[in-house]
């Protein structure tokens, strides 16, 4: 057949979006076909994004083209056909192998036109547009969340609002429904009403109806919606993004209830047989720490307690609903205080008699933060250290050349040893194997070939290893500069990464966490400090401090974390510190056994920042 398919596509599958897109494309393309005298076999339309392969109408059209049902396609632009390399490639392949033609208002593409290269460029630009759009949307959503604004449709009681002057999308109170939803919370807080009864009162007595949109709304509140409302932290001012990601943000919208009221409703929901969704407890430090007594893993558990509002007795409330002393039901207590703790302790899986006591999560974080303080550096010092590292990197190029020459010499010697080994094994004097047996030859040859391969890899990878030496050194100082802030603001996953990055052989004994700092941080922690404060021996018999003893605090490190004056005063000491870390990574990167994956923990900086409320756009 000699006709053409007209293919029209719009990106959104929602009927109320871009409704004129397909109609306008069809009208324009029919006019072009009539003007050029091109017969139309069928008009094909599709409402689906082209960023991924798998559009049914497009795939069917391509199969029909392969069978020869049409000679080509008429479309508005090439990006209507494809925005991914798979579909774009199928179009180009059909032109080259099956001789089909593609017509657009601006250009025609055919095998004899010799302009297929333009299709590669246009399809590449379409793919780049999708990639950029995705990044820009994610960046915009992240910025909005960081600014404290909930994403998506506002929950009942609130409205999405767009400022016409600034274009900013925010969330405001719904003047009609906010008071009614608040009354629903008040009824639930009394403990005298079940959620189904509350939704019945709201719908039938108060006349509550859902917000009207273009297609939905204006209907009574569903029973499932009341449970969503009572389980949504948004109402006390917080929301999670992404959902299930464990990262929480404080919203800028006006809270409807307090956190204490929210917690009380969750307890009441559990009591009435409608348990709230059980959160996956993401304990920060499990899997990293061992018991210092029996060597078993350290685990964690949560405790939920309440202080009775009548007799002030503290008891666990998850398995009993009344005070053990005064027998007052929890829901009828006046101003009960709910408590929540996290404890870490030995799992005792193989040694139940282990006598190590538990330590609170708050105390454990305090000890970790104290250790972080001993390696922390100021932002000013970090900037100076990175600058000096780059100067040092340039200055030591001669030393690196000497190392490379030494490695080249070792490589030539290795080649010489292999040649000598082969000559000895094949010499007439070794016909009987008296000088070198076949087994010994094979063993020595295998060892030399492995050494040769390692030296070749080392010589071929010199540039990358040089780059890694500088990069790993810089990351060490960047980590030390921001680690305390990241630890304070980070989610449990971030705190776990920080502790894993900081040290190894972590043990917990007598409620004290022992951290063996990894080599770069060990250098930071143990570099001598001539400017440490001194304790005067006023009453030596009554104090544990010894004359000229250094005070173990973050303030004992002015040469690292101090002001600009400290940096200038102790410049030589600072240079010694930077050189020590730089040379350590030099010895690592230029060793035959260097494996970058062993140092991936220094790349955790990015994922840590992504887990902070105040993360910066990288």
C-alpha cells in the first residue's frame, strides 16, 4: 500500500489534561497531508508518555509498518514518536531496513534523503529533555519539601493555594471544613466515640462533605477516610517524604492538633481494635556494635510508658489500659504524660548470663557525638586544608614521577625474570630438568605473570590513582568538617553510615561505646596539639588532673577547629597534619593491592546529605 499513518500523541493519560493536543495535531497533519497529496490509511492516537518503551498503539503501528501496510508516518514532531532510545532506534531501523518515510511539518526523513543523522540528534534532544525535566521536577519537589510544604493534594480540612503574584504553592486552612475536622479529633480524644460513629455524626448531623473538584467531591466522608485522617501526622505539623523513606519534615502549615493529642489518638485506636500501621523501626546502630563482654551483637528495643495523671505512677501502656495503682483507665486520665525510649543492649543470643546493662539511645548518641567532636574541624580550616592539599598535590609531582619510574623499573625487571626463567627452562643444560623442573617452572612462571599483570594494571592506572589520592584526602577533611551537623540532623540511616564511616571494631561495654577510628580519622584525632589548655596544680591532692594535662574536650583542638588566627599561628603543625593524611592515601593508592571499593565509605557523604532535613542541592 502507498498510504501513511497519522500518529498523534499527548503525554498525559488524564482526559482533562492537554485535551486539545491530539485534536490540534490531527487537524494540522490532515491539512499537510492534503496539501502534499499524501493518502491517509488511518489516524492513530495515544495518550501515554514516551519516556519509556511499551506504548501499545505505537508498537502495533510499527508491526503494521514492518508488514508493509503503509509506507510511512506523518507526525507533528519526532518527539511525538519517541523520547527513549529504544523506540527512537526502532524508527531509524525501520527507515534503513524497510524503507519507510517519516513526515513532519518541518522535515521529511527517508533512506534516500541521507539525513538520518538529524533523527539521531532530534531523538537525543528529546531524551535529554526528559532527563532534564525529571531532574528539575525532583529538585523542585525537594526544595518545596525543605521549605516545609506538603506535596500533593491537601488532606481534609486544608486547601492547596497558589499565590497569583509569586506563583508559590502553599497549603492553607479550609475555612469550611477545618473546624469540622478539628471537632472530629475532639470527639476521638474523649475516648467515648469510635471512628465509625464520628464519621456518622460528621456526615449526618454536621453535613460534612468532601471538597468539590472538577470531577469528584461533594460527597459524605468515607469510613476509610476517617482512619486516614486519624493516622496522618500532617495534622500535628509533620509529614514524611518520600512516603516510607523515614525522612520527616516540619510543615509550615498551621497544625490542627498537638503531638500529644496525636499520640493519644493512636493509643485509643489501638485499644479499640483498629491498630495504627506499625512503623518499621529503623534503629540507627544495630548491626554495627558488638558486646564488649561476650562478643554477641548489640540489639535495640523501644519502650512506651505513661505517667498516670492521677497517682503519677509510671507504667507500660501498650499491654494494659489501666493504671496498676489507682486503676484509672488511660483514656480517662487527666493530662497523662506519654514517654518513649530506645535502649541498646547485648542480644544474649548465645550467652543469656551476659551481665552487660542496657544504654539509652540518647546516651549512645551523646558518646558518638563526643567522639565526632575530637575529629571535627572548622569550615575555615577545611577550606585551607583543601587548598593546601592541591598545592601539595602539584608540588609532589616529582615524587610521584620517582614512584612511577621505580614501578616501571620493577616492571622491566619482572619481564627480564620471565625471559630468564623461560631461557633456563628451555636450555640444553636443562633437558633432564635437573636445573629447573617443569612443576617448579610452572609455579615460578605463574607467580611472575601475576606480578607482571599487577604492575601493568598499576602503570596503566597511574592517572586514576593520583586523582584518587587527592580525592580521598579531600573527602576526609570534608567529612570531618560537616559530620557533627549531619549526625545531629540526620535520619537513623544517616547516623548509621556516619558511625560505620568513622570507625571499626565497635564494642559496647559498661555502657561505654569503644570506637577504633579508621586510619585517616585516627591521624586527625591523635595529632599532637602544643596549644592544649593547661590545668594549674592548685590542689593536686584533691584533683585527678595532673600538671600540664590536656583537657579532653572539643576545645583542645584549636589548630583544627579554631579561628583563622589559630590556623595562621600553627600553620606548620597544620601542614604536618594535612601531609600525614595525604601521604597515607598515597601509600594506599599506589600499592599493588589498592581497591577503591574498600574506601567507598568515604563516599557516604552524598547519601548522608540526602538524609538530612537541611540537605543542599549537589
